[in-house]
C-alpha cells in the first residue's frame, strides 16, 4: 500500500485533497474519474485566494483522496481557467461528468456554493481539466 508520504515523494509538490463535500459525493466523483467520464472540475475561485485550497497548476500532479483520507488517484492538471458562474457552458459541464446538462450543473453548484457561503450569480469559478496518471486502487 502506497503512503501519502511516498506519493508526495514520487509527485513532488503534489497537493492532496478529498473530492466532494460528503462521503457519498466523494465516492461518486472518484468512480466518475476512474471511468474516464470526469475529466474536469470546478470550484469557487475565492477558495484559492483565501488559502482554503491550493490553486491547481498546469503540469503539476495532485493526489485525490477518498473520504477516509486514503490515496485514490494522482491527476495531472492540463488547463486552469477562471470563468464566471453565469458564463459556464455545456462543454465544460460535460467534462465534469456528474451533471445532465448546464441547468443541472447550475442547480448543483448553486446549492454547493450556498452551503459554503460563496454563491452569487456571477461568482468567479476555477475550471480545471485533468488526466489520471495513477490509480492507487483503494
């Protein structure tokens, strides 16, 4: 079993993070990532400005964790964009994998951002495209 320390040694500068904001969503997102359906993700830009999360860096490999904090996947960032919530489009939504369409994305992200105290119709979002470089097989 690979430890987080070993993974960080292999992928120097990697940021480790759990995906989603609940155990159920974490499991769903990891399954979508593993299947190749999910190749993009987004969050409020403000969480990177205030230091809550570390902004993805093109080319860097980061480590996605399961809800228990175990290694799940190593992903390489391909692109990072800043886009307003109300400017999100169907192409980017499809890359995220878990939404039927743009309207479904808006409902889901409005609820998520509201829970986090960050929703506004024009809130800036970070959109990242990534590829899986290693599945830790947890």
